C-alpha cells in the first residue's frame, strides 16, 4: 500500500537546522511531484516547498533562502533542509505526493518545535 513516512523532526533552538526526510513506497515515486506542507495549531495547512518530477523547486517567498527541498528518486525519498529556524516555523510538517492534482497522498506528519 501507499506509504509516506516522515522523519527528522524534533526540538531545535532558534537559529538551528533540521533535515526532514520522507520515505515513499507503494507508488511510482519518480513521476510524482513531492512537497512539504506544515500546519501550526489553529492555522491552516500551508505549502512549504515543492519539487516537480523534473527537479524544479518552488517555495513561498517567505521561506526562500532558508528551506531547501530535494529528492532522491533511487531512494524514493524527499528531503527538506531547514536552516535559520524561527519559533514561527513550529508546526507539524507533512509530506505530500501529487500526480497532476488528480492523485495525492499524505504522510502522517512530523513535529518540528523551535524553542529555546
């Protein structure tokens, strides 16, 4: 069955870094666009980063320069490198697989907490 399993979340101090991983299985990873979203308590889920099957990346302007998404099709894994973390980056981070907006899969989420 389809699985997206996130890992790498945790507690980090402001200014620190984390790298999230999302291991995929059960579908043809290489043809899907992959993305990271986040949801803070009381807030709507928002896009953090997306990478197309061709490797093109896109970020909200507010996160450009701090977050980097990448993918390894051989390992069926997508990564999110997060640098210069701020308390407002605290959220549950979700991995997403999307095929032309027709099929979409979600992971269970991993908690990222930025606090001193």
